[in-house]
């Protein structure tokens, strides 16, 4: 009989884990699995992070009202399989246009748009592991908001299966979606009335 996992320290970092493992764990810490490997999530996002997420989710919710696509804020599990390895991630904002992919557990399969807001604890994960996962899994658009630079980059999946990046969008620019026809948001709207974050260098995220 398998040992019940009630403490995150019981996990073996050299193992690959699956969605079945993920839903069996009984500890309180939030984690993501990326290509079988475990990554801790920040226990409590900053007010800056949550303000940007709220602005993005609000704009998408208003635009998509009555449309086929649906938008979900985190925590919302997105379950992906690439090369036989399972991943369970929680984008800050997720848009899914195929209703078949929406299940009680979250989204099974690649969403149409994933938004991540960079934080000091997630920058490496968002720029590397999640970027590679979203690209390989076929997430059509990946929006990456950077509070420190008050900028946004849109990665759009090309016919060759690789992402192409927009120029960094800054104050005065308008972010326009290619996958959600007609949706746009001024970059200024995302970063309006933000508290000032301390002047510290963003550090790389580590697996647990």
C-alpha cells in the first residue's frame, strides 16, 4: 500500500510525478509539476501581482462574456502531457475555447491563452520551464507581464510549433491578441495604480 503524502518533504526530488500523484497529496503547500518535476509556488502573491492579474482577468471576462471561450483566474489546474510526461500548472489567467477541454478538475489539454505575471520567485520558471512547456504543448498564446519593467511580451505559436515574440510592449502601447480576434488591452491599464515594489534583483526560482 502506497504511503500517504502529508508533508511536502516526503517527496523524492529525483522522481518524475504525474497528475495522479498530484491529486493524491495531502499537504497544504501549492506546487506545480512541469514535465514530471515538482516546483513550489509562492505562498501569497504580492498586491502588485494580484492587481495585474485582476486587470487582465477583468478585461478578458468582459470581452468573452457570451462568447464560446471562457476565462479562469488562478488557482486553476491546467493538465498537459508532452512526450509522455505529465504537467500540472496554474497560469495566473487561462483562456480555453474548446469546451471539451474544460472538466471539473480544470483544463485537460492546451488552453488557447495563458497569462503569467513575473515575480521574484517565478521568473526562471516562467521564462524557461513554463515557456518550453507551453510551446511544446501547443498553447497558442503566452502573455508574460513584467511588473518590474511595466512591460508585456506576447509569444505567439507559429506553424512550425515555435513561439515568436512580440516586441516588449510598454506604456502607451496596446496589446493585441491574435488568438482572440478583437481583444486588446492598453498596457497602461495593466499597470495602473500599482504599489511600488522594493528595488531588489529578481532571483531565479528553484525546484523544491
